[in-house]
C-alpha cells in the first residue's frame, strides 16, 4: 500500500468520524429544541437565547461538515465554499460564547437593564472576531487560508477565536461568583458543567487539529445543562418568567448568615385583577401576569431582582439601594405600565398598588414581608377610596 492509498484511508476515516459526530450533534439539538417546546407554557427571553445557542450549534456542525467534505476537492465553487463554511465555523463558535454569557446573565439576574448596560461591552470580543473573519475573506491568511489545491490551513490568527471563546466562558463563571457575593442572587445555575466541558472540547480541537469535538461536546453539555435546569426550575415562575416565592424565601434566609448590604423590598398587587379574569377570561388573566413579569423585567435597576410572590402579587428586591433608588424604581414601573396601557396591545389595562420597606438589622423575613404588605395595602385602600 503506497502513501496515496494510506492517505485515502485516513481521509475516509476522518470524514466518517466527522459525519457521525456532527450528524449526532444535529440530531441531539433538534431533539433538545423539540423537547423544550413541549415542556414550556410560554416563551421568555432566556428561552429564545438558549434556543439560539442550540441553533448556532446546528449551523456550526453543518458548516464544519461541509468544510471537510469540500476540502481538497476540485469542482466549480469548491474553494469559495471552503472559505464560507470555515468562516461560519469561526463566527458560530464565538457567537455561542456570546449567547451563553447572555443566557447566564438572564438566568441569574433576570434584569433587562443590567443586561442592556453590559451588552455593548460583552459584544466587543464578538465584533473583533467577526471583523477578523470578514477581513480573512478579503485578505486570506488572517485566520486561515485555502491553498490553490483547495486545502484548508489554519494560521496563527485562528487562536483569536479560541481565546475569545475562553474569555466568554470565564466571564460566565465570574457572573456566578459575583451574584453570590451580592447576597441577593443565589448561585444555583449549573454554569460550571457547561464551562468545564466546553473548555475541554476547545482544548482538544486546538491541540489535535482535524479532530472534531467542539460541536458534539457542546451539544452534550447543552442537554446536560437542560436536565439540570429542569431540576432547578423550582425557583422559577413559568407564567411570569420571574423568580418565585421559594426563591424569595431562600434569599431572605441566606441573609441571616451573611453580612449583607442594605436591602429594600417593593411589594405590589395588580389592581382589579378579578375584573380582568371575569371580563376577558382566565387566559387574559394569565396574559396580565405575563405582561407584569415583562414590565418588571424591564423596570428594575442593576441591583434588583423581581419575584412573583403569589397570584397577582409581585416583589422587587433592591440591594445596595437607598430610598431614592426605591422611589425611582417605583416611578419606572408605573411609567412602563402606562406605556403598555397606551399601546392598547391587549384588551385590558394594568395598574398596581405598591408599598416598600427596608430590611432592618433586627428584622427577619416575616417582619420584612409584613411591613411591605402593610404599606402596599395602605395604597390599595387609597386606590379603592380616593377620598
């Protein structure tokens, strides 16, 4: 057997391995997306982002498969296809890193303002990578090149993609650590599983060129993370997309054992919620709860989390806050409610009665909640009896 025959055998084995690994990746991600659609009542922002990670993983696996199938071949357009497919692989890799960071941020903080303020910074590594990939199409060799014989060759610039992904993975770990230090957010999300396994996949693919592992390992990790998330969804309220009462109790219990900073709470109750249910049906009542969750998601400041406390009652917790921050948050909530009402997007209108209290040094959870409840019902009485 001469060298050409040996090379052909190796090529066939490699292609079979790639087709099997990436084919399995596509099947697993399609199965994951199908299961997620069946097991959720409503679609929240973090759901869209997680689905986006799975879809990018499918795209990356398909693009990588195409790149290996056309590599070294000679037919019309094969060289261009080699460039495009490999470019999509690089962009897909860094896009998954960005989406993962966004998902972790959403999952832990559930705070639109916190995310929107950091999004510009989070996108910088992604934008650098995309510019490099596009530049590589104009001037080959920045990240990779394709020889005259249509053979893909990785260059030194390819390291930028791996470094960018590692930066995103490391940042997601930092977010978990930081949320624990804040005292309001619990560290329960299985981010370490995703990061450690994905890092291993990146390392394998970097060191052993030609071995395809990243897309399959990411697929396995996404399914594993989803399984863990199902178990930890005891802290989530599916209808509103906010944290639930169990999470509130866990947060307040944790404060007994920590030297936490100031904590304020705003309790609110939807006015005339029974009228919405009676007039428009319980499906519209559910829509009202979902809408309130979305409004709170967009209204709370950086150091806040929103919770569906019970029925049509909600609580916003603000750490490292003062009364000015509390009043500003109340004003923002009312402003966003008014915007929703002015939009006429739904047949009902919303309004809430709110009361706030500080978690005093000598208070416990029961006193804290009772103080908020008393203040809220003072406003509730004024709503029903304006005089």
